[in-house]
């Protein structure tokens, strides 16, 4: 779990989130390859790769030199402190959450615009749900743990050779938060 507000602020950059996704999807990546994938300059990608490494999100593989040296994910955690224990952490958490939510909604909009290009089985498997339930804070935390356990069942598929035939990248995200009460108190 990410608890350092400096690490949260470092990751709360849309290009760094996209870069981290590219590393998670393609495995080891160089600044040159990242530049091709994200339509950026290799120098810019090199700087962002180094910044992600500084905060423990990436690491060098020890091979190559300069912009041709490969980088890999240092871990798979995207969980971060949301307890908002102090103003610095609260601001960093808000910036990071905003970056993740904006990326998720951008990808959802892209799915909507391209879904008819996917086979019917993928269009039927894709889902969106919106539920209203009455929970205690403890039950909400338990629901998060259960959702994460479902996601974690597929966590060992980072490397292409670990994926079953027909597997494609799928964005899984969930939100659970209290709503303000209505005027009647519900």
C-alpha cells in the first residue's frame, strides 16, 4: 500500500499512470519503446521512468544503457492510503484518485466508442453496475477486501507467458463511498 504523499504526488501524473500501465502490459520497456507507445519523446519518457523508479514503482533490469535500458514494474500495488490522516496526505490522495478516475473514465469512453469492433462474447462479458446499499464503515471495508480478492485471482498474469489463450487486458475498477443523506435523513 502506498502511504507516502510524495510517492502519491509522483504517480498522480497522467503520463506516469499511462507509462506504468504500458510497463504492466508490455513487460520490460525502454524509454524509446515507451515514447513510441505513448507518442512522447524518449527523453521525456526516460525522465518519467526514472521518477517512477525513484518512488519504487519501477526498477531497472540491469541490462542496456541510456534510453535503451529496460525497466520493469517493481510491484503490482496500486492501493494507497485514503484515510486522509493529514492535509498533505489528503491533497496527494485526492490528486492521485483524480488521475486514476479520469484515466478510467477515458478508457470507458474509448470502450463505448469501439465496443462494436469486439466479438459479441466480449460485448456480453463487459459490464457496468450501479448499486445503492446501506452499509457500515466496517462492511464497506469488507466489501473492498472481497472485491480486491477477486481482482487478485488474476494478478499472476503480468507476463505474457502467464496468460491463458484468448486473454486480453481488461480494466477492473470499483468505487464505494458514502453518499450525503437526503433531507429526510436517508
